[in-house]
C-alpha cells in the first residue's frame, strides 16, 4: 500500500467553511479547493460573491471552483464570465445539464474556448462524458467532475466507470478528471490507482489521512478500549 507521501492524485478540499478552508490551505498536501451552493448554504453563507472574494484574498495560488446557480444558459454564461474574473486561479463550475435535462455542452464549449477555466460538475453517467470531453478539448484548462461517491450510493462500483472516463480524457492535456464526492479514505487510493488527476474530499475524510499505515492490531485494541470506556461511562448493568 502506498504512503500518503507517495500518492500522485492531487487532493482538493471540498467545503465552504472559511476557517476550515484556511486551516487546510496551510497544509501543502492540499492542492486545491472546490465549493458548491449546497455546501455554502450549509455553512450559513448569505453573500455568495462576498464570500468568494474574501477567500480569494488568501487563496491565490491554488485552483478553487465556484459554481453558477442559474438554470437557463444565458444567465449561466453571464454568471460564469463574472465569476471567472474574480481570479486567475478560479474555475467555474457548470452543471452537465440544467434541471430540464438539457445539455450544457454548447455553453461549456463557448466558455472553454474563450479563456474560462471550466469545471463540469454533477456527472454520474459514463454516457455523459464524451460530449463534455468534446466540448472542452483543446480549450482552456478544465476539470470534469464525476460524482463517484453518488455512483457508489446506488450500489454500483465506481472504479470501472472512473477508469473508462480516464481513458476518454487522457488524450487531452488540458482536461483533468476529478473523483468527486468520495465516501471513505479508501477512495483516495482507488483514484490514485487508476491515474485519476484529482480527488475532492471533505475535511472529515482528509482528517483520516493520519490513519494511513496504522497497525491494524493496535487499531483493534483502541476500538476495544473505546467500547469499554463508553460502557463504563454509561453505567450500563446487565
């Protein structure tokens, strides 16, 4: 098993809590950041642009993604062009379709070929990937985010899907594949194994990096001790 230091996949932090983002920014292992409107709402953010500009005052040297939140393509484009101007390290997240299942491919192509760094998000089906690759090919630096964790939530193994997607993306040097929404630390090593460029992870998952390589018998003993201590504190009797 590889050590954390040996990993080739880039670790991006996924979240929208400012204090946590800045704490992770101090860790050189964290190579970039991603956000989305759901995470921002969960973090209690009410001013989208104000939050983004505040974070970008500090995080200027690593990629960071901010998502459009319109549902019609002209408004998506307006938002994307504005967001892209916030910083050279900004990637604009564009959903693969709108809520009417209409493909965003034409918009993605336009943005990518006019200098916007695009992160195409919310992809779950392999069949969605070819049109996105075609739209991004030979354009600006770009990401394709496949929500492997949500694929796994449906009972499907995402490794095969991600491997196939890597095969489609590999010929295009401007495109990087993101393994998005991982559910456990193991996914980082799975992403690394297939040559995936980037994996996003929440702070809770990233904290588990300290467990990599831990002796499993020692971990077993710690687990036994935890159960014993909690039982004693509870005052349980049989």
